C-alpha cells in the first residue's frame, strides 16, 4: 500500500494522449544512429534558444551541445532528458557521460527486438496503458499494414496539415494519389478527404482527428460559404497559362485568398468528427519550433467553433501554455472542451503545476488529461512520464496539506486524470473492455 499520495501517483499507470513514435520498420532502420542526443526530444529547441541571436558555428555538434547543455539543464526539456538518463541508465546527463549514454542506449536497443523494446520502455518502464500516435498519418501515406508496425495498444489520430493552409495544388495531388480519386471540384475534394479518413479508419484503431494548423496560421476560423471556398479552390486547381513566358504553379493564391477554403474544409472535418463521434485534438499554445508564431495558437480563438459544434469533443493539447488559465475558464464553461497537458510538463513544469492546481479548483476533474509524452522515441517517454507524475504528486500533496482534498479524493483524482479520463475519451472501446 502507498504511504502517501506521492507514492500513489508514482505507481499509477499513465495514458499517453499524444506521441510521434516511429514505426518498427523506421526504428530498426535508424537504430544504429541513435546516440546521446536521442534522449533530448524537444530540448533541441532550448539549445537553439540558449545559443542566442548570433550562435557560434565553430566546432562539431557534440562540442556545441557540451557547451550549451549546462545552460538548459534546468528547463523542462532539459530535466525530462535528465530523468530519462537516470531512470534508464543510472547516469547523469552531462558532457562527460555523452559517450556512456550512447553505449548504454545502443546496448539497450541490441538486447531487445524492436517490438520488445517498445513494450519494455512503454509498458514496463513508463507504465503506459495506451498511446495515441500522431505524425505519420498524412494523406499521401499508404496506410495498409500500419497497425502491424506498432504495438497493439497504439491508437492513431488522422491528420492532414495542409488542408487548412493550402495555397497550391500539391496537397490535392497527394490526396488524389492516396485515395485513387480525381479531384476536379470542391465536392470532389471533400469526398477525397472523407475517403482518406475511411481508409485510415479501416487500417488502424482511430482515436481522434488532429488539427495542427496553429503552426502555419492562427486558430481563428470563419464560416465561409461554399461559393467563397469554391473561388479559392478553383484558383488553386486551375493550371494557369504562361504569362510572358512564366507560369506560377506553387503558391497559386496567397494565404489570405486561400483562407475561405481552409476554413470551409475545417468545418467539413468537424462535421465528420460529429458523425463519427470522434474527438478532435487541437495543437494550442507554444509551438515545438524556434521562431514559431505563438499568439495565433491560443485556444480561445476557437470559441465560436466550440459553440457551434456542441456535440464534438475538443481536446486542447499542451495545456494551451502560456494561456493555461484561459483554457481552464473555457473548459469550465464549455462542456465539450477537455484540457490536455501533453508536452506541457516539458514546456514549463512549474507552470503546469500552477495550471493543474487552478483547474482542479475550477474544472470537473473527469475532463482533465494530465499526460502525453509527445516524443519521437519511446525511450524519452520514460523521463517524460516521471516528470508528469512528480508534478501531479506535488499538486495533490499541496491540496491535501491545505485541507482542500482528502487523501481518498486525491487518489480518485490521480487515477482519473492520469489514465481513466484519456482512456474513456480517446479509446472508448478499449476502456469499456477493461
């Protein structure tokens, strides 16, 4: 029996709401190249930030990493990498241990089959129940056999980033190849999107739709007419004649002219989510790249969408950091909005603890999803899962110490936010079978 809520939390399994793991085939192909840098995940963004406005170009990557690592070890990304190395290899991540970590990682890889390694890292070490995997589901990917390239406890999100941001015919051609359909009209395009979803659903366990347009445009979505969308589609689809010996094929229209088409397709995707009763995961808040626009990814920009699609469940990823309080207010007011802390523990652990403490005071706890590793390698999940458990444990300890929660209620909350809520929302059939 656990002696404290911290012990209870550390023993709880986690539901991973968001990941970008490679397939078995890709992992095996690249395995020999994995080294100490593999444990860093998104910490590379902090390296770029630490290098400043005029980064040095002298020396190799290892030398630059060694120079900059002490500057980022205290960030959320840095601490997650530290935890991974401690948990898996009993080593501190530091320039003098880089080679040892590479050797230990390669030894770990060599001691398992690829599928066995995934099970060891995710099930045994990170204690993960289910994974929602994203990032390998674009429309031009052949999805036959995809499910066999991952463990059976993986669900998938369908996503096509270019839908809401297309300015030329490239995405149309990719979608036509993937679906074996001709896309000559706007109606053809909508049919092809639905066919892509249908095929994907037939190939894998589909858990959600994913929207990542916050990287390329803001989340403010209008409600254009079909005619307005068709004007943009026709401008993109019609191959223009030569003008003074020049023909512009890429960037056929500008982003402003294309906006009605992107918004129109976004609404068609939400209609499919409504019909399929599937949740929609939305990237919000800070992007996972340097120099990325932040202000346009505030989940509050989608308020009219939450209002219109009241029966569609919206999972707002990454805690909407830095606008975590706003997301709490939205989730409190809108029954169809679910705050999700995937990756946010990496972004700002202290901010996540404040957010979770606020949300527990304001939002019914059956709506909160406390964890998603959001990594490319299963090894990183080990440190990320521990980082999230430590944060959740600290918050619940403080609530108990303040007399706000009883230990029994805190345990109920921990089990719900760490795995039961995610299972119920994103893997309902699997959840019901448990």
